[in-house]
């Protein structure tokens, strides 16, 4: 089992479709929903129970050469549990780039937050972002069966 | 003579029309132009040489009861010259509210920046935001002839 959840706030001056595009540039989710938070603010949420939703991100982490950073953040966010959290710069995502952030205020209009919960969390991390030597992956695992 | 200039950045996930609306909710400018900054970022600029462009703002400063704050910021931004600068929260402006900010990072996606240059700058400040006693204006001047 795997639960993939991706969230982003849509600010009043933003275009819902553009925020959707930014989100889908990172993660392929089948179900998208939008909730009105009041005052012109909305919350866009995508969910998936299929690890293949993360294949796009798997590729982007390599294209952007951020495997070490991604692995570090994912291991840190585990805190003994089975959930990993990654936050991405929303404006970069819109132009198809995966840019990891560590503080929400690094991303104008708030980040895109990806939460992955699975009992095979170590396998998923090792698949998404393996250890590297000078940035080159030490291994490439097949997509985990979750 | 008066030169009124209002500027806002349009981030990739934003809607140009919504940022325009936010801007025009504060200041009535006749000419709007948009410049591509690259990477999906744009700069929206409105200009006017007519003080009546500021009538909307004149009203909002009273509705929002921010005369003292506005006056303080305008006097501070003068620094011996003839230009006043006010920055507004873009998301609040979109819903028709004038919310002054002192640091750019207070406004998600950057602020709306208003610059007013005139040789009668004191008169314009006294008209826009007179001194108050407990928030109530001590005077209300007619619109300056600039």
C-alpha cells in the first residue's frame, strides 16, 4: 500500500489551472480536488495510490541532479515513521523543474507539498533517490512493489 | 506635475488579469503595460499623470483606518526628495483591501508598489493621509492641484 498526497495553496491572484499544471509537472495524480479556504484562497489536493505517480519525480530528481539533497530530506522527514515529505518551489514546478525547498517562505505563494506514506518507505526512498558517489547513483532499483 | 507609477510582479502561476484587478482595486491608472522578465515571470506596470488616479486609495485608507500608518510610511519614504513609496499586499488588494506592508516578503508573490513623484509632495501626503487624533483625520484637504 502507498498513499501519495500532493497539496498546494492557490492564492487569490493565482490561476487554478496553472497551479494544477505546476503540481502535475512533478507528480502524476489521478484525482484532484479543490477546497475553498475563504478570502479567495483555495487548497488544491491530488491523491494517488499508485507508485507510478512518482515516476515523473524519479526522473526529475536525476535531471536536476538533486539526488543527495532529496535523499537527505526524505530520510530526515521519516522520523521513525513511514511517511516522507518533500516540498517543492511552486514557480519552478510550473516550468517543469523540481526545486526542493526547506522552508515554506522560499517559495512565493507557498510550496507544493508531497507526502508519501507506505510501509515500504525505505525501498521507496532507495528507488527515488539512491545514495550517490559524487552525485552519480550507486545503484538503480526497479520500481518497488507497494 | 505628478507621476504615478504602480508595479507588481506576475509570477508564473499567477493570472495576469487577476494581478491587474488587484492593482486597479488600489489605483486607477489609464495605461498598463506588461514586460516579460523571463522564466515565466512578468512585470506589470501602470502609469498615470493625473492625481485623480489616487482617489480610490484616498478612500481605502479611510475605510481601512490606516491613515496613521500610511502617513508615517510616506513621510519616511520621502527622505528629502519628492517621491513617496507605498507597498501593498497583493492578495488583499485582489479582494479590494488596502493593506500596507513594510517588507516585501510580507506579501506572497511580491507586493504592489506605488510610487508617486511630485513637487507638491507634502500637499499630496496631507491630502491622502492627514494627521489624525485617535485615528480620526484632523483635517480633510481638497484634492491638490498638481
